[in-house]
């Protein structure tokens, strides 16, 4: 009863095996992302923030000279460092997921190019 446009059983089995391998590798990747420390900094490196590969904030470092600045300058420096760390963390996660899936587009929420 072939000819209905369905893949043969061997192709289907192979697809399931590949999906299972991707799932196992995804779990391993999640663990790796969790322990990564990705640094972001403002433009003069006086504010630094580290995030995990899963965008979990880990720590912050403020240069002593920044603390003598005006409040708005300090806030902007911290925000810029946070944006930098988040962008680097998100890019790292996206690249690692693309490596994992061999470029296969999963279209996961929060992983697209839209802002």
C-alpha cells in the first residue's frame, strides 16, 4: 500500500532517532548554558555584568570611579552593561542551539530575530 506520500518506516525511525538525540543534546546544552558566565560591559568598562547562558544574572562589578559620577550616569552605565551581557548571552544561546540542531529552525519563542 505504498504511494500515499508517507515516508518509509526506515526514514521515520531515523527521524525519531535524530529527534531523540537532539533532545538529549538539548538537556546537556541547558546544563552547559546554566554554568556559563558571559560578561557584558558599558562602553568604558566601568560597569560590568555577568549572566549565565540562560540569561540568569550572576554578578555585577562597578569601578570605584563610576560611583563618584552623577546618578544618571551610573544608571546608564549599569543599564548599558546589562544590555551588553543580555545580548551576548542571547547570542551565545542562539548559536549553541543552531549548532545543536544543525541549523534546523525550531522557531522557539524568544529566539527569533525580532525585537
